[in-house]
C-alpha cells in the first residue's frame, strides 16, 4: 500500500507585493501635496515656487529655510510663520511614516 500526498500552496504574496509597490510609487505625489498643504501663505509665492521633480520636493525661494525651521526665536526676534509652526518637512515626514505603515497594513 502506498500513500501519496500532493500539497499545493497558493500564495497571494506576489499580488500583495504588487499592490504595495503601486501604492509606494504614489508616495512622492502624496508627500508633495502634504508639503504644499503645510506651506504657509502670505503672497502665495512659497506654494507657487514649490515643485515635485522626480521624487524630490524642491522649495525654490530665498526664505524656504526660514519657513521650514518653523516658528523659532533668533537673535533678531521671532522668525518663521504662525501658519506653519513646525515648518513643512517635519509634518511631511510624519505623514510619510504614517502612510507607509498604512500601505504595509493593506490600507
């Protein structure tokens, strides 16, 4: 008497990885939108001058560094914007961490 056992394993891992990969590919655009939404507005120049080039967000204006430091004290007094007290990069990085976690969890 002989016993034969045929075991087949069907895996959804490749499909799951493809979905994750597709969602991760959208992260630069999502990060750009988040960065711009955190950019303060006085004249609108900062938002207009922020671009997404490939996977890089470029804030191309002279005072980008001051705004990105957030609201802070200098020897010349308070600098930065009340509209973006944490700047733009820190909230964007927080958003990305949360978003990547959601993507990995399948959301």
